C-alpha cells in the first residue's frame, strides 16, 4: 500500500474538475497527504491499493455520479466505513438530504473556501479518531471484563471443587464420586443434546451446569457423622436421616438464592441436590415424583450417581464391573430410571466405561 507521509492522514479528493483538484490539494496538503482522482471510476481503482481516512467526493460527475459512487462504497466491506464529504455546486436542500441519507457525513459547497474546507476536514478526522478510540476502548474494556469473568469463574470452580472434596471427605467415600458423576453427566448431557432431549442450554450454560452438579450431595453437610460414616448397612431410622440430605441440600441452596435475581447456576444446583434420588415409578425421595414430573437433570444425575455407586468399592460392598453395572441399570428401566435415558446410557456405554476406568483427579 502506498504511503503518503509519516503520521499524516490520507485524504482522497475526487472531482472531474482539474481546477478544483489543484485548489483542494493546495488547501489541504499543508496538514494532510492528498491523493487527487479525476473520476469515480479512477477512485475505485485507487481504493484497490490505498485506504484514505476521508473521501471528498464531487456529486456532479459524468459517467458515475457522487450519489452512485457512495452507494457502491457502502456496499463494500473494505470501504463502507470511510467517511465521505460531498462537494457540490448544486446547493439545494433536497440534494443535501439525499446525500446524507445515502451515508455522507457532510456537504461542502463549491467554490469552497480553503480555510473552511480545512476546518471541516479537520473536524471530521477528529470525530473519526475519537470514534476509533472509543471502539478500541470498548474492545479493551470487553476483553478486560471477559478476562476478569473467566478468572472469577475459575476461582469459583476451584472453590466448588474444594467444597465437593470436603463433602466427599466427610462421607468417607473414596474414589472421586463427585468428579466421576460430573464426567458421566457430561457424557449423558452431550448425548441428550445430540438427541434433542435437552435444548435449554448454550455452551456457557453447559459449563455452569456441570459445575453445579458438584453440589448434588451438598446436603450431606447436615447429616451426622454416625450415619454418614457408618461402614455397615443403615438401619431404617438411619436411612430416613440420610434421605434428608436432598431436602437439606435444596434448603441450603435456596438460602443463597435471591428471588429477584436467581442465577442459573443455583437453579441447576438446586435441581441436582433435590431430585437425584427421585425414581421414575414414584418410589424415590424426597418428593415422590414420577415420570416426567422429575426434572430431566435430576433423572440424568440419578443415572450418573447410581452408576458410580455400582462401579465403586465401598466399605460395605465390592465394586461391580462396568458390564454388570450396565445390566443392573437396564433391569431398572421404567422403575428407577427414565427408559429413554437408560437407552441413551446404553448407547454410550463404551464411552462411560472408558471414563470409569480413569483415575480421579479431584
């Protein structure tokens, strides 16, 4: 691209009058680089290799008029943002209005006064410079906000993981239950989105959703150690206390919510905490919901939760193999689990199996 001077804005002056070109160049060249062009056709040729900061465009030219030329300029991505000032000897309100409607930023009548021409050019170059600065500021501000938001999100993720580890530690469960269920849920969710079963989320929401799943057992904080850490089978009374962790979890999250500004993250967390022990046939807890009354995310978490429990060793049981766990889940199709989700689970069994064999990273 041709350079017209160090740190000097390039002005393109387009006029079929040689006299006007010479007069304009003489007036402007003291402050700016000036490229003179005798026609609109030549202007378009010149724009192939140079990009002016401003175009001074004569309206009344043969072949291609200024009005026709600005329409073409507006249609091209490379030139649509170049400010255009019309030069005209016509001087009627109708012509000025038409030119402004087509996208011109100003009108200067001919014969022009050199000081006035310079002043108007300087004003519009200043406006353009300020506009660019504002756009750059907004871009930088947006980048800073996005960066800050990402850092906050990462910090929240670390805090959630720490909280989940704390819950898991109290439970006495080893093997990374929270991390495992999050992985299984991610696989199921991706499959559900592909099948069109889950359509209420964007990529950003999916990330929030998966983070929120780590709080599905948050209510266990309120369960006594005698029950939570008991190595043997729970009595009926103890099991009733354990079942309350779902209600405790919902209550805990509700206290964090603001009715006027309920965050999506907390909405997801509340569903996971409160509904992952509901059963398709209505025999689950705490609400005894059945079928589609149970939120889909609760039904999905129920599968992820049970699959991990089956394939993990506990003080009171040995771990089932992946194949055995799949058979047990399939046998509970339509009783414990949503039949459609069980089918989805079976379709992704191989992927779930690979995930289950991975070492937990917390």
